[in-house]
C-alpha cells in the first residue's frame, strides 16, 4: 500500500511540475492556453444548458413514476438527474482534452518539443508521412473518444445508485477519467518516439499507479473551468515528463559546466 501511495504521489508531482514552464516560457504556454479557452467556453456553455434541461429530461425518462408517492418519484428523478450530470461532466472533461489537443496541436507540439530539447532531446521514431500520420491520428482519436463515451456511461450507471451514487460517480469518474487522460496527454511525446497507442497504453499499464496519480490530478484540474485553461498546457508538459520518466529518460535539465 505504501508503495502504491508513493507511486500515486510521484505521478501527481510529475503533472504539477508542468506548471513551472509557465514561469520559464510564459509566451509559449499562453499560446497553448488559447485553444483551451475556446474549447472550454463551448464545453461550459453545454454544461450550463444541460443543468437547465436535466430536470425535464429526468421526468420525461420516468413516466412510470408519475403514479408513485411524491417522495419516491422525486428521489428517483433526482438520482437520474445527478447521474446524467456527473456522466456529462466526465464526458466533457475527456472530450475537452481530446478536442483541445486536436485544435491546438501545433502549439502543444511546440511546447512538448521545447521540453524535450531542454532535457536532452529525444530519439525520433520513423517518419510516417502525411497520410499515414493523419490516418494514425484519426484512428487514435476515435479510440480515445470511444473510451471517453464508455467511461461516461459507466459513471452514469454508478451515479444512479441511491444516496451514494453521486459521490461514487465522482470518484469513479476521477479514476477512470484519470486513466483516459493519461493516455491522451502522453500522445504527443509518444508520437515523437514512434509509439503506437497500444504501445503507449502498455507503457502506462506497466506503471499504473504512477500513471493514475498523474491522470487523476490532471482530471481534477480540468474539472475547474478557469483553472483548466491554465492547466492544459502544463498538462502537456507533464505528459512529456511522464513518458520520459516511464521510459527511464532524463527528466532534469543538465547543468552547464
């Protein structure tokens, strides 16, 4: 147990180290915050719209409860509404990361590359060419979005458990969402090394507790709308550091002699 906790904290520390780049290269990090701001505003708008509609949806989905005692019908519909909201939050966080990475790919590649260069560079993988690279990106994105939808459905079902559903849903979302974010945020560094999505998943699975600590902190930071804008480029730095760390590469800049 102590070793698992140590690994969780180590992964969290790797993510938090990414924020140091804001003081080291604020201009580049600010560019990385722009796509996060745009996508974040859209996601926040969708969640606000959902909050106003979810009560009506819960009532429409449970017409069989119209004849129940008001207490039980209200409990059922409240549990359903909370399950929908918690599942939607998880889906929004994961799709926020996926869409932001796609929209801001040139910026995030520059951020990741600057980190790699500062830490001694990286042995580049074989060039795939434009079309093969585009096909790989679309395939990986489809897999990751599918994982996001699956995660949101699991959290929704857990959120339906009476009384404790919303709390369990939030915890389940943090764990499953953290794992998914660890896969998403290590994509640029993995691609720079010619790693496939399957290879990257295997690397993260071999160090699951450290990867989970990284991903859960990223998930919690991206839950907060304003903080998510600042945290997204920092998470890209953290994802690059995580890949280097798990592969045994240097994560500390060499001092000039």
